[in-house]
C-alpha cells in the first residue's frame, strides 16, 4: 500500500519526517533560549512559538492526506497517533519557553550541570529518532523492507535507553533541587521542579513515538 501511495503523492511517512525536522528546530531553539535564560541573557520565546506553529501546519497536512487516502482505518490511526506524539515534543518546548518567561531563577552549579547532562542525552535521543524515522520511511518502501526491519529495533532500544538515562539524571537533579532550601525559596524550588518536568517530556515523547513505530512495523 505504501509503495502504491508513493507513486502519486508525498507519502505520510515523508510528511512525518518533515514534521520532525521542524520539531527538531523547535527543540534547538528552546534549548538555546533556555541557556540564555540560565545565563541571565535576553531570550525570545516568540521564535519558538512561530516554529511550533510551522510544525502544527505540517501535522494538519498529514491529517488531510491520511483522511483522503485508501489506507485501512487502523493504519490511518497509527500514522495520526505518531504525528501527534511528535507534536507533543514541540508543545513541551513551547511550554518551557512560556514558563521561563514568568521568572528568573539562579541555578546552582550542580543544577546547571544536571540540566546540561539532560540536554546532552536528549540531543542523542533526538538524533537517534531522526535516524529511526529515515529507516522507517525506507522500510515503508517494500523493496528495502527486510534490511530496515533489522535495523529499526536497535534504534528503538537505543531511544528507550536514552530515556532511562535521563530519568536517572532527573532523579539526581530532584535531590539537588529539594535540598536547596538554603539557597532557594519554596516558590523557586517549585519553579525549577516544574521546569524539569517539562524538559523531561521530550525524551518521554520520543520513547512513545518509537514504540508506536515498533507496533506499526510488527503489523
């Protein structure tokens, strides 16, 4: 079905790849703005909003293409679910920018290092997921399916591992945050904790998206 679809239209998998490229740009802008916020510099959350809107446009395009396609209802549901999970990453980045715009909080060196580690691992997870999407697209083309079906499971496993690594760093960061009563007010501790939860959403959504691809290739 995918090969036939690709003869006449831009395939949904191609659009999902395009969507994730924009989501990746949203993430990079959010990370840049977070570092500016952390260093006490000016930051512009509006560029994140604008880029997130671009992702929404592609997501809607996927929905339009899927609605008019000849795919089974189950396959349509799979594709729509995948693009919505990817879009949650852009939404999380947007939420981070909005909360940063509310307040400036000085992070301790220990907190800063933990956030650096979280972003470093998230970068790896984003790169791995991008490779997974490319291979998923190749898998959708029947001629190369067997080769890519062997590669994809390892990439999915790597993304899951990255998510667990981030959870470990987040747990360590949580201890630092809740033991900072001497340097931060209760409101600041809550603010940093909330910020951590939002940042963590990216790796969680990457894992969810990877698991959806795993189910799709198994059908």
